[in-house]
């Protein structure tokens, strides 16, 4: 992967926002792959500023990477809610064009296949924004995930539940399961941009970018992608050789 080390997350946000604006300029209804969590927020903030200044992204289509299973879509920390609050509203996107996997237990056994069909019907993801977990996950593809995996239900690791407890009242409230695009799904996107900030991401970034291809580091799958860019601050880059 191409690695770009930037001074801080605002610079990273501006850089990726620029790429999104360029994409939307080429094709107004381009398809964006949306990560949630803290990492992509500077990108969404930079895009929101551009939209406030007149950029029109209303034709853009989008697919979120993942959703929790076992909390209501209306829960403030469901990724439906997060995508609506952090992305759809501030970027003035058209909510009908933005998809999030269906984490409701009713129909969960077909939800993965339905999501794959929707991505294919949209013509695939043009630009996939990714964060990385401290355990090396992308999406919620925890260690052990197959490089060929498609959207399916996964069990969150203890580590991930601890990392995400900050969004909930207590760790006991963090869902046990998620529905996530697979590594195979992510690899089908035409372009990948993985962002990481802070020292706590340094070892995962090094393993993903320089380590062997390994299901133990799901993010190492990006090494198989011909157009993958990693944008990191100096702390997250600190274990790269
Ligand atoms: C979220 C996702 C996860 C996060 C990762 C990092 O949609 O797919 O892989 O990107 O857990 O989370 P943050 O950015 O909160 O450190």
C-alpha cells in the first residue's frame, strides 16, 4: 500500500475529503464506502465544511461497513444513527441512497446476502474509507476472518468491546455481535483509503502494512489491493520501518 504520513488528523481529513470531492466531480452518483468510529470523523467534518461552502454531494451513494447486532436501529450508538448524525445530515446526503447493514435479528440470516446484492446492484464501491482496530480488524472482521469473506455476522472480540465501551454506558452494553462487510467485500472496492491516528494504532498499522498476509491481522488484506492508500499521523506510523 501507498503510505502517507501527515502532521495531524485535520490534514488527513482534508486530504481524503479532497479525494471524495474529486470523485463526486467525476461522477455525481459515485459510491462511497463509509466507516464509523472516531477515525473518519475528520474526513466527514472536512466534507461538511465543503458542503456548507456550496459543494453538492446529494447524488452520492454510500454503503456503511458494518452495524451492531442486538441494538435497535434507533439506538443513538447504532451505526444507522451514527451514519445519520455524522454523515448524512452534515453532508446533506440523500438518506435513501445511503445503506447500512440490517442488524435486526429478524431476517439476520439473509441480511448479509441482501447487503452484498445491494452493493453489486449499485455497481460496487468506488472509494472505501477504512479505520483499523487495535486488534487489526477492518470493518468488524476480527482476527481469524477469511480474506474471501462476504457480509456476515461476526462476534466482537473482548478487545474491540473494550475499545468501543467509550460509546456506551458500560462495557456490558456493548453488543456482542456485528454484521460486517467481509474482507472479500472490502477488497472488491475500486479504491481503499485506510486512516489511523495515535500510538495505540501503531502496531496494528505496522502489521497491516509490513507484516505477512495473515488472517491474524485482517487489515493485512489491503496488501492484496492494487489501489490502497494508508493515511496515518506520526504516532500511528511510529512502528513502520
Ligand atoms: C467501524 C469500523 C471499525 C473501526 C475501527 C477503529 O465502522 O469498521 O473497523 O474503523 O474499530 O475504530 P476507531 O476509529 O473508533 O478507532
